[in-house]
C-alpha cells in the first residue's frame, strides 16, 4: 500500500483533531512543539519543499497568528517567499519576445563614437547624421546607446532649485503587490522644498478624476505657494486632469519620453517607500496598504532624517 502524500496526511490529521477532546489536543500540541524545538537545533536544518512554502504563504493569508507558531522558518523568510512568487508570476505574464529588435553591434559602437567625439550633439543631431550614412534609427534607440557625459550640475540650476523648490510639486505612480497577487496602484505627491510627502493614496483602478483629487489634497496641505507640478507622460493625465490642475493655478512640467531622471525627486521618494516600508510587509488589500502608507508618511515627514536637508 503506497504511503499517503502530504495533503492526505493533512486531511487525516484534521479529521482526527475534530474527534479529539481539547485536553488531548493541548497535550499533543505541547509534545509536538517540544519535538519541533529539538528539530530546529538539528544540523543541517530540515529542507523546506515548494509545497511547504506555498502552505506558509497561504497560512499568512488565512490566519492572523501565523507568526507565533513558526519555528522551522522565520517570518521574514515567508515574506521573501511571497516576493519570489510575485516576481515569478510577473515573469510568466511578461514572457515572450515582443518589442523592437536590437540594432547591430557595429551600429551601437558608431552611435557611441559619434556621441563621444561630439559632446555637444544630442540624439536628434546623431539621428540626422546616421540618416545621411544610410542608417535609419529611432531617436529613443540613439538615446539608449549614446554616451552620457558626466559632470557637476551648473550653478544656475542649483540656484534655481534653491530659490524655487518650495514652489514645485512632483508626483508619480507606483505599484504595490498584494498577498493574493493583485496589483494596487499608489500615487504620491512630494514638495521639493522640504522633501515632504503632501499626499499619498492607493487604489486598484486609478482614474484621472481620482488622480486630480489627490493633487487637490496636496494643494490643501501646501497652500497657494505651489506653482509648478512635475509629472511624466502617463496617459491618465488626460483632459479632465489638466482641467482640474489648471483650476488650481498649477503649471505642468512634463518630462521627456523615457527620461525618469527628469522627475528624479518623485522617483527617489518611491524608492524610499519601497526600501523602508513596502519591502518589509505583505499587503493584504487596498485598506491595509492605505493604513501602512499613512503611518509611514507620518514618520517620513516628522521623524525621518533627510540627507538633502543636512540631516
């Protein structure tokens, strides 16, 4: 007779537990916990299989006291397994060979050479020169492979940021994975002058009206001193959003295509939200995400030190 698998053993133990009395179950629970404590000290540690990982991740979803019963693994390990499952899911969803084909190595080297030897040439000038040579390349492709000339920012830009940072707001979207592998959309608005998050909200289905309402809440927090809103080219910033922003008296500064560094402050604060907060918890749903971000925003604005403000 073949031995029952893990699922069969689980059902047998469940039926047995329903038939036993509370005192017998309590004694058996104490005995099992003592054996697990001894097993935890074994070297090497017992191997955790894939089905066991799935079980612990589902246990986190179904039982609030899951942390108290963990002995063989740590709660942080279960959180890491959930993150790995999330990445595998999106890797499977993003499979395929779509997209624009890569250009040849010789053409990439030519773009880098033109960019390196002509420091004042931008992507449009290099595109025109390549067209004269018979190479028809998209401007975005040239921007990907051209050399980046590094250097200190100009004094004029530093002076501009120092004098006008208090009048500038920056905003951007970010995604939040949940325990059930759903995707929530977060939206954050930051004030550049004091590096203060003035609005942050979460929804599963963002709209232009919802986005504009979050910016309106940000304006209530900063007052009328804000004059400029920096954003990217997301399609959600449509006619309805532009109408509301114009009514608030804000001028929109839109970043160029594929240029996240032009909205670097919003990108930076999103990275901080991930590293300091979202990467350490499993979000259960929209309400849970809103509560977590609300607590962190209070800490970020009132207690956290900021390098850009001298600590």
